[in-house]
C-alpha cells in the first residue's frame, strides 16, 4: 500500500514546487498529477473510495498542461488583468481541492477499516484545515478588485504563507501515511 502514498507524496511535491526557467516550468504540475493518478490507482486496489479521485486526477493532468509553458499566468502588477487566466486558475484550484478531498476521505475510511482511529482523525482534521484555508483564499480572490492593492497585497501574502504551510502539512501527512499503511498489514502488496 505504501507505494500509492509515496506516489501521491511526490505528486503533491511536484505541484507545490514551482521552479521556472523563463516561462518553462521545470517541475510541471501535470507530471505531479500523473504521479497522483498512479498513486490513486495503486491505493484503489485496497480502498475503492480512491476511485472517485481518479477522474479528477486525469482531468487535472490535461488542464494543468498549459501551465508547463507559463500560459495563462496571472500578473497582478503589470497591465490589465485578463479574466480567462483568473477563471482558469480558479477552476484548477477547485478541482485540486476536490482531488485532495477524495484522497483524504479515502484515507480516513481506509484508516477506519484498519481500526486506526488516531490516523482517521488526523486525516479528517488535516482535510478540514486544508479546506477552510483554501476556501478563504478562493473567497478573497473574489474581492480583490474591490480592495486597495496595498491592503489586498498584505492579506494575500498572509494567506499564501498559510497555504504554503498547509500544503507542506498535507505532503508530510502523505509521507507518514506511507509508513502508517505498512503497519495496517494490508493484504495487497504493491511495492
């Protein structure tokens, strides 16, 4: 089982790290979603709820590809703001949020089935924090045109730091889930 969580770990890490050489993303998000998709496939052999995340991962592979070349980037400091890049990023954020929900819900159920109440609760708590922080971010984006740029910039920096922290927490949780799933003594061995 641990191989699936390991792939999700690496996929989330690829998505979090945004190294660019000009417009080219050196660690493209679509590769991260490919890792996640393979992790989901591996984990779904034991917990069928992971299957609900599979279509989202496949859709995100396709939708994240334009970011590889820096297409549809949002630039808040230069020139007019185009609506399409904002809608594109909003849709990616919502789909990513749903993907994480299904992964955490399946992890919660998988831990419960293995009578690991501690890990089930840990999955639920981390998901709740993740969801609240990302929903606040999405709500703030809706109001960014109605607030002065200086105020918005300060709030935006604060929320981005908070998002970075929760993303790291989620990635570490996936790494720890890899080790934890080995303790559950799964009958499925995909290592």
